[in-house]
C-alpha cells in the first residue's frame, strides 16, 4: 500500500514539474517572438524640403527669350565672361544691363539706354485716372524725352534683321497684300502676317465689328527707315517689323500719345473710351503670331503693331510657331 501511495505521489510530482516547465518554455518562446510590426510613418519634420531652384535673373530670361523667338537666327545662348550672351551669325552679343552690346563694343555700354524688355499684359489693364504724383511723373518723362532723347543700341537688332543701313534694309523687305491693302515688311515675317490676316478674316465672318474695322482701313504703313519720334533709337519700322493701321476717320478719338501731347498737356489722362482701338479679335490675331500692340503701352500707339515675339515669351504668352 505504501509503495502504491509513493508511486502515485511520484507521478503527481512529475506531472507538476512537466506542467510548470512547459509553461515556462511557452512563456519564453512567446517573449522571444517579435511584436507585429506597426506601419512606419515618416516623420514629416525630418524630411528635408525640396531645394527651390533660384529664379533666372532678367539677363538670363531676356537672352533665352531672344533665342527662343529667333531660332533660325540665333545659334546659341550661354553664360560667358560674367554675363548672358547670344551667338548671332558668329558674333556674341551680351545682355550688358539691357543694352545688347556686341563683344567688341562692350566698352561703350554706358553710352546707351537699355532696350525695352517690358512686361506685356494679356488683357488691357483696367483704366484708372492717374494720381497727381503719376501725372507729374508722366509730364516730367515727356519733357525729359524732348530734352534728352533716348539712345538705344541698335547693334543687335541691326544684325538680327540684317539691316545696318537704308540700302541693306530695303533689300530685305517685300510687298504683301494685307486686308486688301499693300504694305512692305521684312520678308521673314510674311508668313506670320499672312496667318494674322487669315485669323482676322475668320473672325470677320461672325463679328460685324471686325468686318467694319476692315472696311474702315485707309492706310497701312510698314517699312520706313527712321528713328522713333523724338528719340535717337531705331524704329522697328526701319526693319519692316512693324505696321501702322489707320482708318479713314478716328471719329474724334486719339491714337498716338505724341500727337495728343501736341494738342493737350494731359495726354496721360486720355481714357480708353477716348482712344481709337481695333477690335479685340484683331489684337488677339496679331498677338497669336508674335506681334505686340502699342495700345497696351503707357506711351500709347493704338495704330501700331510690332513683331516682338521675345516680349510675348517673356510675358508668358508665347506665339504660335510656324513650321
């Protein structure tokens, strides 16, 4: 009997030891297993912000816009000798603080006023009457223009249009029929002007104002070897790269600030309603193919359209490219 009790007690102790050992092993095994991995979210504060590329300075913008505007004439644009430059017919022209000077004449940079690479607006800015301070500034500007006429370097544009003289320029122009009138322009913009005409005629089919404007045209003035009035700077008419479109009657409205200034001292205070404007569709047609309209200038010239695709590119309005 005692042997049986001893046997049973031994078996119970053995079972208890096995049970305890198993729990210890199982617990250790559970602790040894890795915890389920939680989703890893990157600490946003630790992420380096993207490096913002510096905006091109005005020199780079202008020279690259020129290269894009005249790809058949300008071979290269690059930063060299501390300034941005374009290679035109084997000659380097430098930005030179807006003067566009050939390399061999850089020493004369200060003899010239900067070229005008202005911001051209898509829409005509809302009219507001100038303040007394603005009126004084405009008056002084006109007086300075008369007493100290601006003199811009013509070297780059002379080379661009291959028009260094009256005779050379005249060899580059051709006569074209435009809206029923003959006008002489540089041969390289004949295609652009033809497409402008096509777009205007399409607009006239549905817009009576455009057709009325076409019917009212009296004269078209294109090529003319001359300077801008009251300046020592070459007009784009001298290259055949601008045209003036005048109607038979202005209806008592104004078209050119300088003509207005000769009859009234506050030419800057002439509102849009007092100026002669071509229809919007006409202006858009010209802008689509590289021309800017003088009606958007402070020194307004509402009859004037000028081929300046680089201005449109600089202003985020690249013209249609002819292929």
